[in-house]
């Protein structure tokens, strides 16, 4: 059936249509008056532009920038001097016979669409519908749709079934704050938006579905960062029954390698990806999210200073990084790096220039014995013109700071190959860790299976127990968390007891799993890929809000819809809530 508004899309106008009458619709991108002849760039949904030629000003009534118009006219060649090779339609133009304004502009534009990425974010988000007309912005949204389509088709080809899980569910202690929803029919009770579909996907395994996946919305009341949105995010969630972490990681390697290879021209690590135990990752890279493009390694040199007289290193964990070929670096490089580390909560940064004859040139050289200098040189493999950087203090903090230092050195010295995606698995995570108050807590997913029988721990320190838990990391960004599930009813109860949740609390919080595991739960394992972060990496975007159609701002506020907003007293009464906010 003939379309009322167009015979062709803007990008379809070409030399094949010469001397034919066409009808196109779109947005007015620009208007150029050349004295009796007006040229209009008409932008279609794809962002491609076609040039209109208007010889009669009467056709231009109510035509303004960003107005939506329909134009009917004949296609002709542009003059040779007017050909625009940057445009798909750059060899032709349409001589307008009729122009109809379909949607006029009745207010001043808050910004030029073509320049929207340079506009303040609050203004962009308030007028996001205009911002989305920018071809660069729209390209990210179309790209995201293509990634989602690929992931769905790939998972289906691997025998996974797409199943959606509830959005209204029960609150659960998964490490972040819940978004809660008052229940009108149940006064004083609340639903929670799911932080992840964890419980439901495990129940699907108990229910007999062998391979499940969905592109799942997840909701966590966390502060925004450049690589984390406020409020909601999406993940490729999957679970497999009668499977170990080896089976799931094998699926992941196939899916993720194809994903990165298909949607990027960068060099991608080939499967099988490197597997790095958590303890090794912390020791060598100072983080469980290592950027393997960076060749620098952290070395623990505490033994070199076991009997030191240098007070700054005495009775401390000392971490060092040696960088070769540092000749010519000015003193300001070392001073600026020291200042950076102090800004990141370090007490300071010790640095040494290794000069001719392996002589130390450093403010701390006079405090180090010849034996310490020699041991340090040997342990780090330091050569002439290298530099040594050292941090000292309590182990956990010093390890973390060394990781920050390694990343910063890699960036400042241009050691990181930006044309690579280095993919790896981090495995053998500790099952438990100490929280900020010194209490035992789950280090990762509370539903993970321990690598040993928790019911037979005896006097063993729970902090020494490893889990069948893994992360997938790309270029220093964690994209996946997964693991084998603890399907042993008694073992699950024991795991929660270790972190201070009695069986009664487990039954209250996770009643469905608590009950389901009594009725024949198959062994199962799963993981979830953070889609937003993955797309950020593929597009080289620095801010996650650039790849989301309608994001909240960094304060978890939507300038477009003014959410969150107040509600009426009647609405509050219907859900049995009284607001009592002290000024």
C-alpha cells in the first residue's frame, strides 16, 4: 500500500531516481537562502540528509529548523561544483513542487541538534528527544539494538530459552539498596524491584528448564559513576542445569569472543581466555579487574625491608613497580605522580631513578643500605635508566594503591595498547571477606558453591574458603559475574549462618529457594554479562549515559520527566504511606 508521507526514505534518493517524482519526509536540518533559491537539508530517521531546492518562497510558510515536513518533487543531478562526497545522497537533489509542514516548531530551540554532544548534560537530558536526533547520539542507540539482537540470536542458537522473570518481587540482601514499591492490597508491606533475577533463574533450574536466558533489567539504588548508571541497568542473564563453571565459561567464551569480534575492529583475545586466580590477580595487578594491556607488574618487596632502618617501610607491606627505559623523564613526572597518589589516600610515593652502574638517585636512597639496594635491584630486574616506585603500609590498602599506581603509570607512559580487547577470567574468589566493620560477609554472590564442604569446616577460618565463583574482565572492566550455585540445602543454611543469618532469617528472606531445594534441585551454574558496560567498551564511550536512550542524570534524576516526583495525598493514602520529612 502506498505510504501517505513518503515514497522513499531520505537516504534512498540517488541517481537511479533521476527525473522521477518522489516524496520524502523528515526534519529540517538547515535552511540556506541564496536569494530567490532556498536550499534545505532534510534529515531522515537514519540521520542521512537529502538536499531540497525551493524556488518559491511561498512554499516555505511555517518551515523552520527542526520542523517535520513532507516534500514532493523531482530528482535531479547537482551541479558538479555542488556535489557533496560526504553524503550518501550528495550527487543529487530534489526540486520541491509541494511542501507540507507535518509538525511545526513553535518555541526557540534549546540547542543546535548537530552540536548537542557539546551542550551541558542537564540541558541535553531535559530535551533528550532533540538530543536523540543527533546522528552520533542515535548511532549509539541503534548499535545497542544490534548488540541485543545478536545476543538473543546467539543464545537461541546455543539452545537457551528466553524467559522473563518478575519485576515486582521480594526484598533481598544482595549487597545494594533495593528500590521498594508499596503494596496497596497488603498494607504495610512492600515489593522490591529485582537487583538481579538470581532467585528466579535458580527456581527455573529446579523447575526443569535446562538453559535459560534473558536480557534482564536490574534495579539497584546506587550512586551513579561514569561506568554505572543510577537506578537501572541491563544484563545478559543465563543459567544452565547439570553444569559446572567449566560448562558455563565455555559458553561465555564463545558468546563474548563473537560479540567483541563482530562489533569492533580491535584485536580480541582468542579463547580460551587467560584464567587468573583471585589471589594472583591481587598480587600482580593490585585489583581483581586487571587491565592486561598494561605490561607492568606489581612485586611484593616486603622481605627486602624485613629488617630495615627506614621508618617509612618498617613493619609494613611494601609493593614495588619497576619501569624500564625511563631516561629523560623530568623531576616533575615523579612529583606529579606523587601528588596523584596522595590524592588517592596514599601517605606518599617512594621513587628511585636507577642510573649508570645501577646507582640509586632518590630522596630515599640515603635511608637504604647497600644490601637493600642490591636486593631490590635483583628482585625487580632493574636496569640502568629504569625507575622504581614503591608504596608501604597495611597490606590491603597498599595492594589497592599499588593497583591504582600501576594503572596510572600505564596511562601516563602510554604503555596501554588502545587497539586491543584483552579478555580474561578471574577465578577462585574467596567465599567470604571482612566488611567495613570487620564482620564476615559474602565476598560475591551469596548463592555460590564453596570449593569445600562448609559443613566440615571445623576450626578452619572461613576467610580461607574459596568459591566456585568467577568474573569476566575486559581491559580492566568487570563485565560478568558468575558461579556454581550452592544447591545443598544444609550447606546453603551454613553459608548464611557464617555471615550472621540464622536459618529462620534465610527462610524468611529466601523462602522460595529454601523450600525448593528440599524437592530435588539439579546442580546448576550461571552468569550475567553487563550489557551497558560492554557497549561502552565497544563504542569507546567514557560515560554510560551516552549509550542509553533515556538515562537518569548522575544524581538519579530525570530532567525530562522530572522523576522522581511528588505524588498526591490520595495516592499516598491508597498505599497506606505517610510522608514525614523533617526540614
